[in-house]
C-alpha cells in the first residue's frame, strides 16, 4: 500500500507545483485579484501614514498650530479607517472564491477516486486518501484565501517601503536593507528544511488516519482477541513519530522567526545611531527621523510575517503535491473512444484465452489466470469451483471490468467488454460479493442502489424492492424499526453477517442484469436459510446468465454446469455428476467442500 515513504510524482519547483491549481482557481481569479488589490490598498494606506506624520511634525507640531494639528490627526484617523475598510474588503472578496476552489477540488478528487480502478485502491491506504481529501484540500483553501494574497501584498509592501526609506536619506535606507539582507539566506535554508518536514508531517498524518480507521472498523476483532493494548501501542508509536516531525517543523519555524525578529531590531538600533549622527550633521530633521522609524515600524509586520507566510506556502505546496498525486494516477479502465451499444443484451458471456496477473506480481511468477477459455450460454447458470488460490474470485472481477485482462478478452454477446462504456457494462453485469459492503443509508437505498431508472417511492420501485428482498430471504427487514426505511449503521455493522449478505444479494437481484456474478454470496447463511435462498434464486436465474463461485456443495446444485478451475486454468467443464465420474481433482475439491460444510453444520449445532 502507498504510505508515507512513497512519492509517486517527480518533484516540481514550488511555483510550478502551485501553478497546477490554476484550472481550479481560474473562474474565481477576478475576485481573488480584487481581494489582493484591497489588501495592497490597505498596505499602501499604512505606508502613507508616516508621510502624513512627517508633515504633521514639521508643520502643526513645530509651529504649535492646534487647528492644523487637529486636521493632521483627522487625516491619520481617516487613513486608519480606510485601511481597516480595505482589510474587511479583502476578506469579503477572497472567502467565497477560496471555498469555491475547495469545493471544486474536493468534488473533483472524489470523482477521481470513483473513476480510478480497483487496483489503485488496492495499493493506497484509505487514511492517506482521507487526509488528502480533507486536510490537504482545506490547507489549499486557507492558503488561497490568506497565504497567497498576503505573501504577494507583503512582498510588494516591503519593496515599496524599502524604496521609501531612501526618501529621507540613502544611508538610513542602505543600513536597514544591508542588515536585513541575511534574511534571504535564512529563507533559502528554511525552504529546504521545512519543505521536507512538511511532506513528512502530512504523510505521517495520513498513516495515522489509516490506523484510526482500521482500528475503528476492526474494533470487534481487537476486542475479541484482547489486542486493544497492541493497537494502542502501534498508534502511540505513529503519533510520537508525527509529534517529533511537528516539533522539528516548529524548531525550523522558530529559527526563521529568530532571524526575522533579531535582524530588524539590529537594523532599528543601527539606523537610530545613524539617524542621530545625521541629525547632528543637520542632514536629517527630527521630523524626517520620526517618519523614517514610523515607516520602518510599518514594514516590521510584513517582514516578520514572511517567515509564517513562507512556511504556509510550503505547506500548501506539499498539500498540492499530495492532491495531484491522486489526479496524476493512470487509469487504464476507461470508456472506449468509439463505444458499442447493446440494445437488448442476451447474456452470452465468454472468456477467450484470458490471462491475468496483478501489476506488482514478480515476472518469475505465472499468471494468476493462465489461458482461460469458458463460455456461458444465455440463461445458463454455471458454478465455478476450485481450491483456494486457484483464481476463482479474480475471474469474477473481469466481466464487469473491475480489473482488465492482461491478455485475451471477455465478451458479452460477442462484444469485447472493453468496447462498452463502463456505465452500460455495469448495467448489464451485476455482482454480489462474499464480503458484503453496505452503506450508511436506508435498506431501500442500499437494495435499489443499481436502479437509477426507478423513481424513488414509485410503485415499480417498491415492487422491485419487495421481490429482491423475497428472493434473498430478507424478511428480517420488516422487523427493523422503520422497515425498509431504517438507516443501517456504517458498512452495515449493525446487522449480522448473514443479514448483510442477504441485502447484498437482494441488491444484485434488484439490478436485474443480463449477467449475474455471485462470489459465494451465501457463505454467512445457515443451512436452512441457504436452501430457501437457493430455491428462490432458481426462479430468478432461469432467465439470467449466472456465474457463481461455489464454496459449498449445495451451491453447485444451482448450476446447469460446473467449471473446474485448477492453477489458473479451466481443466474440466460439465454437469456435477459428469465431473464426479470423470475428474479426480473435482472429486477432491468437492470432498474438501463437504468437509468444510460438515464443520460449519457442527458449529451451528453447538451454538
């Protein structure tokens, strides 16, 4: 799985990395520009106050003209009020656009996650994806609304203010700038150190989120095996690692702040000495010296904020890198350029010379599926049996293109499934998995998940729902507090394993696909319930092509024919009785299934 140690994308410079946000920010750039203009106006108004102050000191104060002094005070007050108004305007202009960018990024990110293949999700930790979706995108929004605008404005303010410092005397301006010049060296070193730490911190936060998610989802297992202390110890180690990284970040920020505070103070002291000398030499007036220090004081906040804004910039850059690592992921399972459409699918499913291996498999390993040839006629039910590791579950993922074949092809009614759009293909091919996944929605919404064509609450939708629940023997739904409108817990954990499997089976049946792929969907059912479900399925499957992975001998009885999978190859196809008579390996497989079923029945009796 992808974790904090991996960096799939090559490093870009900070400007180039952040420039990737442009397509998302482009629609709101006018508003962001207005916010930046308001912030710049506020800074220029602040810079104008020392100039007014100089005029006040030289004029009304020197001449003791109280009338003019009042007007000077009013002028400074007006400038201060206008500055405050511009600060408010900045927030007014940038808040809504930044949240729009956040919204677009988040929805685009989620859409990308939905489109990426299952192979991607096999490799990536869910906590890493969650931290990118929530924390990193929020970081980008805060940077656009605050960091970007202030960084640009403060840089311009420092440039303008530095130029104005030379207005009173070149020696004062030169002293101030020369003393502050080492800040650029400190900033360069800070970027190299903090950029690495920021990436480590955000990746470690993703790893920590994964640990929390796994522990919450697996809380029953941890409690059952008494491993809560072990999970806590693992979490504590990860949390301590993140804490140490955050402390390193804080030390780096503290170091840059040290220079940002120290050097301006040294510059103030030296400029004061130079100013006193120049005043004594009558090259500088008291009013000009006061105005100079007032201007330097105004510049102090922009200069000190550069460290914070620089670290903010690097955090945003790291967050952008992490977000676009997901956007940059390749996706081979996409719609064809010229898709074929099946008007009335018959359900003829065929595997032709199919090979498959996972992307991370070693070259020395054989293909997991090694030349599969298998044909299912329309309306036929075929059971797929084999020992553990023979490739049964992998084979069931290919018709719906959860994975694509490495070689060969899978066809539906003679059309390569890769020539159909994914939306159409997954309308024609329905699936039910052994590990039943349900969503935190109502029973009705879970069962009718694949029927977007039905209007919610319509009589047709209700009829489909009831039929699917009946086939799956899910009558327990009527005993729930709100019946089919009961909201089930996260991942259906408020239900038993058998109840979850029956609802997942009902969902597959309700979709009414031309081809139904069932990966041992009855494994959590007791023998009596399984028999009832199998009887109901016979009625449904008579007009549906079905491929059923069988882990119980009783499931084989549903099938018209049985395919025996052995080490990635179909070694025999026939009826149950034919294979019992002709295949020793089939008899071995069935015997092992019977032994397992006997053990399950014994456990049920003991319970």
